[in-house]
C-alpha cells in the first residue's frame, strides 16, 4: 500500500492510496447557502409533495406537471444550470443536496430527477448553441418537461442493441424515425424527449423530439407495482419527422450521450435514496414510540432497537460515501474548467473520472433504501401492509431503484470492469499494489506492542479490507486472465468487497473528522458496527470468489491472507446499537 496522503484522488485510487480525515467532505461542511437550499427543498417536500401523495398516485390529470412547474417557480429545477440560460449556476455538491432532500417525495422524486437529469442534461451537454437557447430556459423554468427515450422492449441493459431506426429524407430536411421505446418516465406529459435511434440501421445517434412532431405518439400509462404517480409510457415512432437540426451531438456518437449521462444519474439516484431512507427511518422511529405491545412502546424492545439502529447506520454510511464522491466530482469539474474546458465537457469529464464510485453509490444506495423500507414495514407490523400507512408506499416505490440507471448487477460488473481497465491503461497502479499484498503474505505478521492511538485499529482494519480486495482481484486476474470477464459470480463477489471497502473508508474518515471536532460517541458506535459487519461480509465474499478459481496450496495461502486482512477485534455490537437506537428515540427522528 502506498502511504501517500493525496487530497484529490483519481477515480478508483482510494483502493491503493490512503486519505486523511481532512480530505473528506461531508454534510458537516455544507456552507450557509447549501444549508439554505437544503431547507428550501425540505420545506417544499413537506408542504407541497407529501400531503398530496394520494393525488399523485391516482394520476390526477395535470397534477404532477403542476407540481413540477411549482418547483420550477421556486428555482428547484434551475440549481445546477448555467446562469446564461436562466439557471442558478450552483456546484455539483449543491445539486446533489437538492436530489437528496427531494428524494423522499415518492413519485414526485422520480419525475423531478428524470426531468432535471436525463430529460435536460443531454441537451445542455451535447446540444448546439441554438438547441440550448431554444430548450434549456423552458426546461429549467418548468414551462416544458423533459424525458428520455433509450430503453426498448428487447434492449434494456444492452442499450446499443436498440432497433429504432432513423433515415434522412430525400430532401435532407428530416430524419424519419421508426420504432418504439418503453418505460419512459414523464413520457405521458413531457414536451421534449431525447430519443436514441440508429441512423441507416447502424449509427447509434440521439435526437431531440418534441411532442406534436408528425408520426410521434405515446401509449397509455403503465400500471406499475410502485411509483404509481410517475408517468410511464411507451413511445411510438412511425415515420416520425424530426428536423435535421434536431440531431443531438454527432451522428454515430449517441453512446457518448447515453453512457456519460448515466454516471451523473447513478450518483443522483443514490442521493434520492439517502433522502428516502432518512424519511422512512424517522417514520419507523415515530411509530415505534407510539405503538404499544405488552403495555410498553415497541421502541423499548431490543429486536426493534436493532432494526432502528441498523437503518440509521446504513443510511449514515450511504450519505457519507455520497458526499465524499460528490465533492470529488465538483473539484474535478472546477479544475477542468479552470484548464479551459467548457462547462459541459468539464462536468462530463469529472463524472467519467469517478464512474467507478458512481456505480458503487447506485448499488449501495438502492440496496440500503430497500433494507430501510423493508424493516420499516416490519416495525409497523400489520399496519405496514396497509395502504393507509405511508411506509407501504415507500416499500413499493423503493424496488425500482435496483433496476433503472443500470441494474445493480450491471453496476457491480462495471465497478470491477472499469477498475481493471484503468489498471491496464496505467491510470491506476492496481497490479503494483496487488503484488505488494502478495509479498506481504510471505512475511511474518507484525505482533508489535499494541498502539493505543485513537482509531488505529479501525484504520488497520480498513487497510486490511483494501488488501483483501487487491489479494482476491489480483489472484483472480492472474489465474483467469481474459476468462475473468465471463466469471460473473466471481466479479460480483469482488464488487461487493469493493463497495464495502469504499464505504468503510469513507465512514472512518468522516467519524475521525467529526470526533476531532468534538462530536459525541454515537458516531464511533456507528463506525464500529459497520466495520464489524463489513469484515464478515468481505471475508465471505472473498472466500466465495477464491474457492471458485483456486485449489490446493494456492487456495490455502490466499484464504489465510484473507482471514488475516479481515480479522476484526471483539466488539459488543448489541450495546452500540442500543445506544444508537436511544439517540433516535430521544430525538424522535433520524438524527445522525
């Protein structure tokens, strides 16, 4: 492991370099303006959205659109957009805050994130000056609503397998689009769509399609398991006439638009899940305090305290990794901009740099929210299964997050694939670090005097997690070489080890920083619980991966190293979780 302290790590470098607590950005560092925008979003959610979720879920005609327009009037659609188009020109961290604090808005959260993200950003980043001047001001004011047409009935994760075609008309004035798109969020009422089609059957290209273009129609609303208030329809193109000047970006370069936009969308999805998890945890805590069984509130029962504490631990961990990454992207964007890149190339370049972390966040955030709402239903008991209680809606709405913006399986595979590719490109010194770890296996462990420095054991454990990932991934790459890409089960295990390691280090740095600033013991309990459980998860995933490709002496040697690197100190997690639960109950909400 390199001992270098590096304040601005490149994407993936956290695996091979160390960071200090002063390097991490977290919500404690929000400036006054960011706090004000956070509070404004929270107020909008509580006054405009949450009291009206029934109206949304019943698909009251025009209601969702009116909510989006109202959020536009308050400037919530314009936060991240340049001032020259009527935006507020705020940084990436601030736009992440908006995504988080509107994230508990059920179907509204889906509609607004689709509109401000995939519905608007392709035009902002890839449009001509004329296209941007025409569409962006109306989109960020809420006058027009945006949508995005990529998925087709037979091409979801395989976006480039799309069948929709585009051919230039004989007079050269129009492209004629033919095909269909499905699962289009905001599709039933949007005004502007970014639609992907293959020019002449092979050149994957993006087009700006307006409602009202000849040959363009949409199907009826889908009846979905959750996010019922979100408009989801199919789009149909039958010789749809799209003006030639509405080609978005370069012909044949549509993949650049599709995949670059997804990096930002994955991080913003994590932000929304963090917001939803905080709200659902608060819901569960307040219910547990008022619901009595055996003449006592169920919040007094150890089994319920475990659930409440774990909901808070996971949510706090997700929030920590989220803002660490958001600040990296914001800093990289600023650096690229100062080096002369235009704003669109700067943010896309920054998001690409941290594409690994964006994929990690998407997986972690969506699975944390699923855990939180599931346990929230359990705490509510039979009432949790009733539509009268909002937790049942949260449970149904959460499930989609593991599917869109790339399924969690795809994002797990991408996490490892991108890491290995960067190592092969020389962007990441992965093999050098892996060889050091293999060399360490041959050495005698250091049984020197116990170091009593605060957090030294936790730091050693997180360093061990990194070594466990490097050991497992390095051995798999050496043994399987090109065949590794076909061993999805092994890749999934390595991805889960990586996810736990990134989150664990982020959490450690934040808690060290908070403690330096005099905060309470509660955060040490959060950290200890997470690390203690992560050690077991990393050991299990490592064993499953190693046993799939190694045998004999090689297998025994690697497993021995894995056990050494994931050995956590004995720890009373019951007492720590009871302490965390008491903190939540005392504050009557998610309070970390």
